[in-house]
C-alpha cells in the first residue's frame, strides 16, 4: 500500500533529472527477468487505499490519520541520511503518504548513526525504524551478489549473538539464500541466468525493498591492458 501511494516516476524526473528511470529490482537492470514476472509497482492511490483498508488500517476518528481501531495511529518513523537529495525525497514522500492517511515522521540523521552496527545501536541494524531511505548498489558486472547474505539473508539478521549482520529489516527467505549461492558457483551461462532470475523474483516478492531511481555506475579502464570496444552493457 505504501509504495502504490508514492509517485516514484514523477519524483525521479523532478528531483534527479529528466529520463531517470525507476528500477523494478535491486539488481542491475541487465539481469532483470521479464516484466511479466517482475513488474513495477505503479503509482495507484486507489489501490493504496484498498490495501490499507484491507489490512485493517482505517481512520476511525476522522482526524486524517489511519488507525487500527484500538487507538494506535499509523505514524511511521522515516529515517535517511543528511544528503540533500534524500531529505528532499523525504518531504515529498511524506506528502504522498499523508494523502492516504499515513503520517510520516521525518528523521534525517548522520550516516554514521544510520549504518552503525548492532552493538553500536545503529538505527538500521537494531530495527528501530519503520521506513529507511539510503543507497546500496547491487553488483553491476555479475548477477551473483556476494554480500546478499549479510544484507538480505537469514544469517544476516543482527542480534547480540550476530552483531555483524546488516539485515535490519529481518527478511528471511531460505530458498533465496541457497539459490544465490548456486548463482555464485554455476558456470553455465543459461543455467546461471535462470537461477539469478529465481533469486531476483524471490527478492522482489519479499516486498521489503523498493527503488526510487536508477543510479548510474561509472568505470575506468586501462586502455593499454583492455580493449574498451568490447566493453558493453556493463550497467
């Protein structure tokens, strides 16, 4: 419901620049499966309202904020870093969410606090947040994500016993974890692509990550070592 409430395409054009696309997946675009199995969640206020109603969040006291009927209002803590673009995004997203009865508390904080470890009481790692906005680029040269287990895997959920985990949203999809490891050890191109497609779709179906805009990746290559004319579609 929250993502249907945000016009990500308009925000990308207005805040980042004309022609900026909204990603369908966290992975680099050249590895995305077909759009039929990996759709973009479109801006659709009616659908956002329907899903929120269905989840039991309605405005029972007519104050403009949805609640659970037992006195708990839908007020979300929205964290990001102090980078200006992200804070601009926060303000507009707050307005979009208000249109569907969700109040967002904007909390821009230093990146060192947002990304601090579990033992350092970092915001992400302790799970002490509701929405967070930050950058975490996927590998652009391979569909294998070696740091997926730490950031998105079952074994990456931070705790006192596992303080180095980075999976503060608590996602745990065992099949995705095991298939990702297969991607990293599979040599056959077609088989590897098929396995990667499974991982990307499973990642999407976790509904924990939603991209705001595609961020370009730049490369430098030594022309005395590499033939740059053969370097195409790197991401």
